C-alpha cells in the first residue's frame, strides 16, 4: 500500500524577517513561522545557512553590535542542529537575495538540469557589487576576498577529484590544503586555469580584458593556459612572483614583485609604483565604480606612484592634479546599459 505524502506550501519569509531570525532578534511569532517553514522543506535550511554564512563573513556589512560574526553563525547552526539532515538546494531564494542585497553582495542560486539520476551539483554565483569589496568562505573552508564588480561561481558540493571555481574579475584566495582534491580557479571560459593544493594568491581576470595577472604570496601554483589550437602550456609560480598572461598574443611573462602592491586592495588601499596611467585608472575605476575618459592622449604616457588609502574620489582626483598636473571634470551620472546601473564619468586632460 502506497503512502501519500502531503505537503503544506509555506510562503518564504519576508527578507527582513529572515534577517531578524539570523540575528536572533525575531519575535516569537516570527520564529514560529520560520521554524515551520524550515520543517516544511529540507531545502530551506540550506537556504538559511548559506545566507547566514555570507552575511556573517562579509566585511562590507555593518557588524552586529557586541557580537563576533563567527560565533553568531555557529549559534545559528546550533539552533538548527536538531533538524540536521541531508539535502540539496533546488531553487532560488528570494529572501536570501533580499538580505544579501542589503550588505552589497549579490547571490544567485541556479539549478542545472540533471544529466544523471542524482543531477548536476547546485551552482552558486556570488557578485561583489560595484564599489564594494567583500570576504566569504567557500564550502571547503577556503577564504575568498572578492574585489568590486567581480563574480565567483562554485558548486554547492565539490567534485571528488577537484575543487573548481570560476572567476571573472579580481579575487584573493587563501586555499585550504587538500592533496587529494586540488583547488582550481578557471577564468576566460576555461582558457586560463590556476591549479593549487593549498596556498595564497591573487588573480585579476576581468571579462572585458585579455590580460590575466596571477600573483603568488605563499606556496606554489601551476598555471594552465590553453592556446587557440587547444594545446595547454604549464608554468609554475614561486612566492612573490607575478605572471602576466596575454591571451591574444598567447604569451606569459613572469617577474619578481612586492606582493603588497597586488594585495593591498583587500584593505581598501591602492598602491602604485611607476604604474602606467591607463593601468592605474583601471584599478581606480573598479575601486570607485566610475568611468575614466582620457581626453588628452599625452597623459597616457604618464606613470603614477603613490598610496591611496580609503580616500574619496575627489581627494584622489585632487592628488592627480597636484602630483601629475592632470586636470579633471566629473560629469553627471550616466546609465551603464550593459549592467543596468549608473556610473559617474570622469574626464581627464593635461593641466595648464
């Protein structure tokens, strides 16, 4: 005799209600509703925990007063421990998106069609909003710092043979060591990959650029670059080495550097040393979420040296004016049609 399973459909809690539950400030009525929602579907617990993990790990958010974010997250796990089960996340959480939007980190849960009885792994995509830098943990404990406008995708459950993530933008990785499961960062449609066991490194690989930079801080990494013919070349980096890969020219150059210049952005600091102005402006563009337009071709040959520490855009532009005789004009907000957002445009030219 077959048993008929009945399911009561609970509407997902409103975003702020779910946020109050995570912070343990929800009313008794709200707690009862959310706990019933958690019991109604195994997937809802995964939604709540994944949202809480991102919430507590994000450096850009406002910290909860007198509360350590890691301890707070552990307390939430303890509150849900009585309902611990095995489950898969299968749908997009509107409530999760509402909360994450508040702290400047956009999260998209996408589900791919199953190719087997158990289906493909759930893919999570994290995007650091324009002008925001963020920090979070991957399922294996690897720490990721994501720079402004960058996107990272990873499976909810890693493949048994490897831990593969996909990056468009800039990120710093502190990879948890696992000899049996190498960590792989794929960029540019899998044309460029970084393979590691456990180490710390920085990658800059924005989708609209053909240059990919990889800087190794500790450990070692193996670069895998696929050319237009499909052949793969390998290059191993040592600490304090930076590899610049030109995908169009299919060239890789490696140099010794001071890694501080490549990693200071995590602390809101930009460091330049004889940096060509166009290259410096790219970093400033992501940092401030503005568009720079060089009106005077002569200043393209200028180089910038200096440290910009959490300055306002106007302060940085005044620094350029004083140090490099570069004048500027800030235009009204313009619509960035490709992303549906507004950006400030800054016009630069040689001063008199």
